[in-house]
């Protein structure tokens, strides 16, 4: 049922709201984190772009800002977040966009495959932080188990894997 609004799907709105809540919760924890918070403050990183797409239909991407992304860089963050999902979707055996990372071609890590959705973040540096935030958001929303998230970060060699236990998840 579309309630008379063209293109409106109640399930999509629920996902959008859950994405915002999960991403915002994890973003606040990153800002307050003893090790990561100073990195964000040093670089003036005040927000990111979060994208999610069903694994069954990766072209149907939901996009929203988390925090306050730099307005001058927001369009680039959005483009990179989408590119990460699109690239990950073309590599069915990959669990993260970092597995096909090629910075010289502006192909970065930061997207991961959850149980039902691709999760992509753009706006942090190094891009291992994008990947960490994507994984944490997937766990927070309940699309990835914590043990799976730890395994994925170990698999990709993410330097922040040891920090995953310091986050609190509403979904757990």
C-alpha cells in the first residue's frame, strides 16, 4: 500500500529511520572514542554519508547524512559511498569493498555486505574508518552479528578491528 504517495513504501521509511538512528548512535560513539575521537577532531570530520542497498537490488540505494558532513565535500562523499556499493555488488565473493580497493583509481574501502543489505560509509580517513563505521552500523541495525563483524574486519586487515569491543550496541 502506498498511502496515495507515489513511490512511498512504508518499509523503506522504516529502514531509513532505523539507518539514521543506528548510524547516529555509532557516530556519537566514534566522536567520544578515546582513540578515534581525536582523529576526527584533528581532521575536522563532523559527519559522513551513509548508504544502504538491498543485496537483492543494489541499485535501490538509500542515502542520508550522519552528523554534519562538510558541505564542500558532501557530493564527493555521496559519489564514493555509491561507488563502493556498486563495486561490491559486482564482486559476489567479496565481503567488503576494501577487497577491491585501488586508491590510484579512487576506489576505496568503506562498504560491507551484511545479511540483507550492503552498508557504505564515506567521509572518514583513512578509509579503514569508513569500513569500521559501516560494520558497526550493520551490527547496530541487526544486519550483521558482532562475531561476523569482527571476522570481516580481521579478513580485510582493518587496523581498527581491536576497537570493535569498545562500542555499545542497542541491537545486542
